C-alpha cells in the first residue's frame, strides 16, 4: 500500500488474489499489449489514488479529462499496467508501464476488471448473470462478493 493511500476497510485483500497475466487480460478484451513483455496484475482501479500495488489502472476518457492524465501517478503508486484507448496511450508515452490498448475502454473495462479481480462473477452465489435475467437487485451480488472476499459490508440491516 502506498504511504499516502488511506486505509479502506471495504477494499478486498489483494494478497488473497491470484496474479493474472497481462497478455491474458489483453486477449480477453481484444486489446494490444505495449511495453515490456510479461507482467501480471491483481485487482483493478479507475482512481489512481486507490492503487495499492499490482493493479490494472483503467484509464477512461471522461467529460473533462482523460484518465490517462493520472497514469504516471498510478504507476508511481504501484500500478502494474494500464488499460486505455489510443488517445490515452499517446498521453502516457513518457510513462514506463505495460499498456493494453483497446478501441473503447468503457465497453471492456468490466471484463478486464473481472479478470484482474480473479473473476468473482463466476463464483457469485446468485448465478453470475442471474441478476440480469431475473432483475435481482445489485446489492445481492455485491454482498456475495464481499462475503466471498472476506470484506465488511458497507451497510447494516436487511437487504430488500
């Protein structure tokens, strides 16, 4: 954990995650790898201030600024790789980091994060995509994820 990162009791324990090869993530999302060969990630973040070490930093274009603007800071904090588009890749040209470049980051960010987090959706007790088919509320899946990874739930009381 970076010394200037606040402790987050709700963040999953990265030590419990398996490392995932960056090339595997790139292949799954149809991206192209740039930078040094090899490398692995565990976990994924979109906020550079939440990097604890080893994560995939997802750089999406925003309404006012591209996430790639924060890639250098994410790498300084320990990000192992970045997922970005061609515009973002141009912005990180001076940063030494493994990059996965895709045409549309938003359309593949979920899949990349799922892989980087060890595919928690595949072990979801509510049946993975069952919440989509049966319109189950998202908190059920989130609660399952928290329980599976041994983290505390951010609310108390009953789920409705």
